[in-house]
C-alpha cells in the first residue's frame, strides 16, 4: 500500500503526523463554538481522505495529465466546498468567536511541509518546487509562533506583522499550487520529473487537503483583521 520509493517508516511517520492538521482544524471549529464542530470536521475529512487513499492505492491518480487528476478530483472540489463554507453564517459567527492568536498559531502544522524537502532528497520532486514549497511552509509555520506571541502581548506592531505574515503564507501556498501545475506541464512536454509522486499514498493527502484548507485558514485571518479594524 505504501510507496516503495521511500522507506516505509517515513511513510508511516508522515501518515501519523498528518492526523495533527486534521485534528487542529477540528479543534478550531470547536473553539469557534460551532455546535458539534469538532465532530463535523472529522466526519467530513476522515471519509474524504479515506476515499482519496483508496483512489491512490488503486492508481486512480497515476495518469500524468493537465490539470493533474488529483487536483481535478480532490483539490478543486474541496476548494469549492470550503469556499461555500466560508460564506456561511456559521463560519462568520465562528470567526467572530475565534481569537486572532488562535487563527495564526494553527499554522504551526505547516511544519509538515518539510516533507517536500525530504522527498526532494530522495529525488522524487523537482528541486525548485520542493525547496520553494518546503522552505515556505516551514518559514510560515515557525514565524506563526512569533506572530501569535506578538498578538498575545498586544505589541503595537502585532497587527501589521500579522498582515505581512498572513500575506506571505497565502502567497506561498498559491505559488506552490501554481508551480505544481507548471511542473506537470513541463513533465508532459519534456518527459522529465514532475510532481506526480504526490499522487502516491500517503503523500496524496497533501494536494487533497493542504491547498484549499490552508487558503481557507488564511482568509479567516484576513476576515478577523478586517472585523477588528471595523470594531
């Protein structure tokens, strides 16, 4: 079931680590006082990711095409879904309840983006893509600690710092997503390595979960900043 191109122990550790972002997002819904929010989030992501895992195991995402099949069948539908959620009254109400600090510090889970760098070291991802995505994720994750601390301590610069940090984090995930498409095109045209390994289990969870979820979380920060300014 696991890819043979990396040590099985690495795949297992990644799979265990990947439960953390899912649980953190569920916990955010609970903090936002969404009724049964924790269980609603888990009730969505667990079956969804299970289907993704089965599809990957059966080679459904293996065709190298543009746009990548995994993007077309997982990333895009999830992006549409979270966009709908973002516009609901429940989400807006939860955003009001949540603290800016909580909305920022959840991004510590992006440390899992270091996986990109590890996969590059195994020659499974193009260096430009892997290093940009991996370093960007790690920087966003680590800097979220300092931004959250500045918010907690009511630093005068906290608001501007949060804007800069949030813009950087959003830019990073958007460019990473664009690079995935670009390198797929290059792979098809020139027969060289692209990002097709991200269709392998369990790493297929990255494109299936991360881009829409992370963008959604960054938009919540911008909404919170806008609301607090108005207030």
